[in-house]
């Protein structure tokens, strides 16, 4: 098989790149190690920056997003039964939207199928060959049969555990990582959200977050030990702990119900450099991971796709390699800013096991400074709605 761009990974970043390139007449093949149903069964965050929304529109897959997403003009920060708003619209002139990552992926799958895009599911033993040469190729197996794809470029969109990052030799690759000493226990429930805006909670019992998917589907999180299993927490125990962390006004109006999904997610900051090796380009979680506190995971992947898409278009249409030559530089410059913001938000709002009384006073002072200082709020708002590409 021959294609122009082989894309490893059938999640939202790989599908978005495939769809964008397809609409410019560039042929792609997407390799996914699981089934479509498996990918769509993964529950992920759903706060989208303006840049991600623009890419979805450019890809021709925004009809449902534009019709069904919820615009959020700000967030609420809570501490010590106090709370205050940070209004993105007033501070930056723009907003974010809430639209589940599962729905983004579903829209992209539907579009790829409608346009006859090539997606190969249930792939095994994917290997990237000759990435440093002018003739890279990818091999893989499906149902025991070996296949080969010759291509011009390879996009590694296969996540932290995928093969793409590991293809770059360890002598070339440098990795930076921070593991946080807690997780987020999250539940999805068919209940109305407790507030129209997201609530970020700094509590002496630990962090909490109230978010939503739609008018009758809510997503809630509490900071917990990484040793906790979701099965250790009954729904009743989760709701009780959440109420203890929320401001009293929100706790009183919280509507509870059976969870339809429950998980404990670890928090990690991770970046690998470079994001390009020869004709192999890393995108999204294959190259970097952020803690979910700043809602940057899918959005940093989208910025990678923006840079790679435009670089490949420039190369295929004009023969100018400037965009792909500077891909890693441009992507990493924005990635590290997103990492900084997510790290800062995580430190601002969570309880750490080694915090002493002074550390807690500093954390409180930081929050109260944020509450009283419009310039500090503007910095948060600028980062949250998304820095320019």
C-alpha cells in the first residue's frame, strides 16, 4: 500500500490530521490498534479552546459541535467556602466551549467514513522504518497477516504508550517528567450540573472540580490517593466527600445520582524533545502530557496538528519545507507554555503530602491575590482560552 502520510493512532488528533489533509487532496492512512467502539468508549475531557473549534470547522466536522456545545464565558474558583468568578469574555474577548472528546472523535470517524478515508483497525506490531530516509515505511499485522505502507511522512498520534515516540533513538530523545502524588477520582452521572460554569475547588480536604457534558450529564472529580481503586468508592461515599469540599451553597443544591462511569486518573507532566525525527512527527500524548487541571490535553494536541497540517500543506503544495523543518520548535514553544499553566493550576488548587503550614499560607495568598488582581485573572484567562498558535 502507498500513501502520502501514514498516521499512527485513530484518536482525535490522528483523525483530525487525516480529515484536514484529505480536504486538501492529500492521501492518508490511519492505523488504530483497537476498534472504533473501543476508542469511542474512552471517556475524556471536553473543554475546547477556540483554536480547536476553528480546526474542527476547517475540517468540515463542526455541525454538531456548533449546534450542541455549551459556551463557557469563565470559571469559578472556590476556597474556604469563598468563591469568585473569572470572566474570560470580559478579560480576553473570547470563551471556551464544552463538547466531549468522545463526541469530537465520533464526528471525525463519521466524516472519515463519509469521505472514504482509509482507517485500519485492530493493528498489531506496528513498526516505523527508515524514518531518517527519504522513503519511510510502516509495517503492521492484522489477523496474523503482515502489511506494509510506503509513505512520504509518518505522523505519530498513538499516545504515551505507542510506538512512535520509542522509534526515536534514546540517544536523540530527551524526556522531562513530573509525577504528582495523587489522582483524580471522577464520576459521570446523568444529573444536571451544579452550576452553569466549571467550579475549581481548593479545599483543606483536597481538590475538587465540577464540570459538565450537557444539561443532564455532569462530570465531577475529587483529589484522591493513587492507591485508591474506583471500586473503593461507593457512589454515596463520593457524593458525600464532594459535598464536604464544595462551597456550602453549591453543596446544598448538588443533585446526585448513580454513576455511569467511574475512574481514577493519575496526574503527570511529561514532554519529550524533539517532536520530529527525520520524516516522523510526534503529536499529542505521544510527545507530551499535561495534568488535566488546566484543560489542555486535547487542546495541546490540536495545536500540534495545526503546525503539522500547515507544514505538510506547504511542503506538498509548494515544496517549501520551512513548516515541517520548524514543526518541533513551534510545537514545543507552545507545549511548554501549556505545561507551565497546567503545573501552576495544579499547584494552586491541590493538597500535597509534603506541604507545611507556610506552604499552605502561600497557596492561600496566591488564590487571594488572584481574586483581587485583574491582571492576574487576565493571565489565567488568556492561558485557559488558549494562547495563539
